[in-house]
C-alpha cells in the first residue's frame, strides 16, 4: 500500500472549506472545539491546584483511569462524575448567558 506524505497546509484548507460550506461540519467542529477547550481547562485547573490524578482519585473515589478518561474525552462523562471531579479540585460549575 503506497503512502503519501501529509500536507498539513492543504489539509487545513480542505477542513476550513468544509467548515465554511457545511452547517453540519461547522456544528461538529464547534462541538469538538468546545469539548477540547473544556477538557483542557479541567486539566489546567487540576494542575493549578497541584493535584495529581492519583490524588484526585483518593479525594473523589473515582478511579485514576476514570479521571484520565474525563480529561481525555475517552468516555461519555456523566454530570455526577464531572461534579465529583470539579468538587475534588475545589471548583464548581457556572452557566452564564453569552
């Protein structure tokens, strides 16, 4: 099977065109980006509090593997799990109107 070297600039252009021309692609991209940024914020908040995944596991009763999955998006995190995670690092959840 022949392989072709990736051209990231061309791939980025194709993705940009797809997002600009497809409502479905735009919505999927927005959802992906929101989830990515949220998970990044979780990790940054945990690290800011100098809490390791193992320590958070001990605090919350969640397994270290579950905490990792919450942070990487490998599982569909329930609200209960998310709230345990946030409470364990001393944070809460606020919703506000844009």
